[in-house]
C-alpha cells in the first residue's frame, strides 16, 4: 500500500490531475451500469500514475538495439608506451631498483613492432621528404654537404611520428567525438545564442560574442603573439613525451623543433582550419551523397613504420660509431674493457656476460668431434647459463620469452647427451639474439654518449686536476720545492695572472694592477686571493673517490618520530633510510648495513646542491611545501616518492663518487642543511673552524665562469624604454610575415593582458547536455524554437531511446572511421594534404566565389533537415535556425576560438599527463 502522505503530496502537486480523477470517480459511481467502459479509462489513468511515480525524468531504458552496439576499445596494459617506465627490459620486473627505468626498448625505438601498409608508408615518406626539401635543405645545403644532421633529424621525426601513432591508436574516437567535442561545440553555440540576445541590435556579431566571453576567451585568442606563444608552450609541454631522452638535453634541438612545430605547422594549420571558406567546403563534402571510391587493388603488405624514410643517406661508416661486433670482440680488449666498465655502472654487465658465455658454448658444441666427457661438461655449462640468467630466481636474470626458458629447462633437466639438441634447436640462439639486440639497441647508444667512451677515444680529460696532482706528488718528496710550488701555484699568484688578462693594449706590458678591486669580480673571488696564506696546502685537491655508490642499495621502509628541539612537547617525523652495501662481503669488519634518519627539508637541500654542482637531472622531487610538512600523513605520503628519488640517484654514473650523496646516506649526526655548503669567505671559514670542506666535482666552476664571462663583456647600451615581452608594439618588426593575417587581424586584440571580466551569467543549460540526443534536443529548443508540446515529446523519447540512439551513433562513427582507415583512402588523404600545402597553384578564391559557396551551403543545409521536422517547427523557424548556425561558422575569430578548444581536448586525450597543466602565454 502507498502511504497516505505520499498520495497527499502528489495530490497537492498536481491539482488538475487530482480534480479530474475525482470527477471520474463520481461519474463511475453515478453511471455504475457502464462500469465495463469506465474500467478501460481507469486502467489508462492508473497506468499513467504508476509510470509517473516509478519512472523519473532521469530514468533511461537500456539499448534496445544490441546489434548496433560496438565493442569498447581495450587499453593494452602489456604493450605500447604504458610500460615505458614501469617494466625493466633487462630483468622484466616492475619498479626494478637495479636497472635504469628508461631502458625500455620503446623509450628509444617507439616504432618497435609498429607496422602499416606499404603504400601508406610510401605516401608518408614522400610527404616528409618534401618537408625536408622545402624547410631544411633550403638553408642546410649552404652550410654543409654532410647528411649526418639530416639523418639525425629524420630519425627524430620518425620518433615523434611513432609516438603520435601509438597514442592515437589508443584513443576511442567515437567516444571522444560524441561526449567531448560535441559538448564543446554546443557550449560554443550557446555562447553565440546568449551573445546575440545580450547585444541585440549590434552589427558586429563576432565582436559581440568575444565581448560576451570576456575572460572565458581562450588565451591563444588574446592576440596573434599570444597565439604563437601558446603554441610554443604547448609544443614544449609535449617534448618530454615525443622526443628522445637525449634530445631533451639539447636546447638548440628543442628550440628548432619548437619553432618548426609552432610557427610552421600548428599556426598555419589553425589558420587554415578556422577559415570559413574551408569550413563551407567541409560542409559540402558532408552533404555530398556521392559514394566514396572503392579500392581497385588488393591491400599492400605490412612494413615497419617509416623504416625506409629513416634510413641514413650517408652510407659512409663513421669511425667514431663502433658496431657491437667490434666492441665485444675478445681480440680487441681495448674496446671490450671500457664497454664492460660502462655496463657495470649501468648494472647490466650480466647481459654482456651472457653473450660472451654463449659464444664460448656455441664454439665448443659446434665442434664436429665431441667426446662423452665434453658432453657432460657442456651440459654443466648449459646448467650454469640457465641458473645464472634464465631461472626465475636468478640474481642476474634476463627477461627472455617464456617458451625459450621452458625449452632450455627441458634440455638441462634431461641427460647430458641431450645437450646436442642445442645444435639444431632454436632456444639458445633466440636467447642470444635477444641479449645481443638489447646491447645493440639500448646500451650501445648510451655507451657512445658516456664518459667511458670519451676516455676510450680521446684518453683522459686534460685539465688542471691531473697536473696539480702530479705537482703535489712531486712536492711531497721535497719540502723546499713544495714551498716554491706553493708560491707559484697559490691563489694569490692566480689572481696576479688573472689581472694580466684584463690589461688593455695601451697599457705597459710590465705594469700591473695594484689590486683586484679594479675588477668587477664577486666577493668570493677577491677574498680568495689571500687564502694561500691561511691554508696548509692550496693544492689539497680532493682525492679520487674511495667509494662506489652504485653498489649501495637504499630503501625507505618506514617513518619515525623525533622530539622537536624547539618544543619538547611536540614531535616531527623523519624518513628512516635503510642503506645496504653489496660490495662488502660477509666477515669483513667494514659495516655493510646501517640506518639513517633524514628530515623532509634535507632531501630538498640534497637536490638543490646536486643540481648546483652537477646540473639538471631527469629525476626530480615533487614541489616543496612550506606548511604542513610535520604531519604524519603527509610524510608517509612522500615516503615512496623520496625512496624512488634516492634509488634513481644511485644509478647515475657521474654520482657514484659524490661526496654529497655519500654524506647524506652515511650519518645523520649532522643535520644536512645549506649551512654546510656556505662559501662566502673561504679564508675566514678555514681559519675560524677547522672543519672538513665538502668537495664536489664542479662546486665552484660555474660561478667562476659566469663572473669571468661577465667581466670580459663590454657594458650593454641601455635603451630609453624597455619593451615588455609579449607586448603588441611593433608587431611586424618583431615577428615574421606569417604573424600578419588580414582574416584574423590581431585576434581579440588585447595583447598579453587578458580579456576584461565578463558580465554574462555562466551557461547552466549546457551542463546537462551529454551526448548526441541531448545536443539535438538543445538545438531544437534554443535554435529552431520548437513548440512546447514537441519538446515534451522529445523528452519522453529520451527516456525510451536515448541509450539506443547514443549506441547507434557510436557504432555508426566507428564504422565510418574503419572505412576511412582503408589503405586507398588514407593514401588519397595524404596526397590531398600534400597537394594543398606544396602544389596548390590555383589563384586565391575571390569574394564572389566564396559567397557562391556559402549560398550553396545554405541551400544544401536547409534541404538536409527532414521535412517532417520542418513542418512541425514551421518554414520560418526552419530557415532562420539553419542560417543562424551557418552564420556562427562564418566568423573566422569564433572558428579559431572553437578550434583551440578542440585542439586542447584532442591534445589532452593524446597526452593524459597534460590534463593537470595548461600552457600559458604569460
């Protein structure tokens, strides 16, 4: 039974329905002889009441046409770039503390296992070759005839294209169009409708919409300069995901690619897409009923993605780029030993050891005459190979295919005679090929860029360090000679030498400066001239590191509480760091395991000083917070992040001898603060407190070079008025011709200062628009002004058929996209883009031609609307509504506003990592 208070609520809410029901009840009692007729009426009334109570306006029936539902695109968790920095390529473990996480093959070769049709690949190769001819060789041919630079640029373009293709294959395009792009278009249309009502009577519809948007105008629409700057920032934000890890450290490469992408690709593309004439042409293509062309030839074979395009044109072998077979040759130990030392620093020497062991094994087993004793020995060698590199519990395990491991396991578990199976079977050969490719594709390129390779080719780095060390060694044998060297190589003598650098040609060569006060040097340099008077030995240079931090293993298993020294009643929390050395065998007196406690701020002091002494790293701590850092939950939330940060630092080859990192991990008796590294007055510091100075490679080199460089520069002329970066003054003088556009002028024309605040109320109706059906209802209600009764019918249909229509539209779009991805259509699209960009010799379209195309679009759009719908809303509303939608698409600035909104959505869909950050032109 329905409670009486619910009946009372609905009776008061719907007075007309209640009154009609009471009248029907009275008539039924009066004319009870016609009860069978009244039962039909009562059944209808009761059915309506029950449906109204049980079914709310938000209730939607499921899809009624399951045959038109499509399968959702599944994200691949074991392939693609999702495993780039999560699974180790060497051992196959997640979050491997031993190897570098960026050694995954896809991080260096994202085109691995990426194949496309041969004709598509040839079309892309032709397109990129034309780009090289038009934008690279036009200026590079005057600089050099060497193709090395062009080959490297081709490889980078292949890298970028492969990353984009891999990410694009993951996008659910129908879902993106229906649930994101369509909603953004409806919000744009709603702004146009409200702006037209808000500024009724104005002649400049485009400016009215921009004024209505106010601060909601896209930042790229502030001005043409802001647009270019926004595209630059967007390109820069994509670089960590589309460039090689090595290219990120090259400022010239990043600047070149940024300008090419922003100024030569994205800016012209946005201008072209937002052109109303092009929009009209796309509408005509959509309205055209001509069937698409049919493939006349069978599909071409699959080929590796852009492999032919990336083939180097310079076939001459470089003497500085060694091949792997030359490096791992046992007859050339001068090459093998440096490579082995490099692999030790990368904790991947087991891969090389496996390849060398396989070479020895294959050389012995392929011998035509093998005795029984040799078979037993070979069987034992196979066991050692399996137990050391293939077994799941092996310390030096290499990630091989499971089938290879199973076949090798079957051989070693069999009798010794079964080892001969490895002559003809493939498991060992496949395992060797896998390890060889790992060395060739991953570690050899890193070796070519390492200090080990530099020392192998050029010898030791010539510098003052080795000369001073040799002088120091000789001086220790002779005390008097040591005093002489002290005066000769002291810091004061260095200051006197430095004075001579700044003498002008007009000065007497025998003259000298009285003091360093005449030089524009920092206080640290001027005060250091007399340090040799106070130091025991000015040549007391740091000894070579006696510790190898790459053999240290670090974890942060927990946090601990410590009493606050400022307030004993309170406490703060520290990170408990567990340090273990793997290079100290058991039974040695030297400690191999200890615990260090470090505070939250000490980690940031470590990061600051490491960056100061060694430059930027690819591993960084999260932004430092000032307040709330003593909270237990906050410290616990940072534990894993800080643990991973320290583990990555220990894998850096140039930090394995770092005194800073060693002190940080060795003892917590001394707080790790910036006070330990203060170097304001070195002489007073040594004289006042006999403490051991922190010695770190490059500690004082960067400030010295900067001061030296600034002191040799002539003073720059100061302009009378500095122009603010990003201002609109002298736009043509500070930008190229491409910045000028008669169609878009200066966009919104507000420079970099931003738009004025909008006085319009935020749109509320569009927040409820989700999907195609809601969008159609919105257009019918607000653009075509359908009657109220027809709107009620549409809302009723929404309950029954919204999910069905949405599912059908997704299936329809997916089917169209699959047809569009056919080989001959993709090739025709690439050729169309090629002809439009490079071979378009047609004269510009006249205004008369543009007006004629617009009229054709209007006529075709009016005829495209179903006649039944036109009969319901009336001819006037039909024509006016269609013209208003097309009028919104004839405004170039509004089209560009919508284009940038679409661009942001697509980029964030391709790179979900950017959803938390938005590039800004300021």
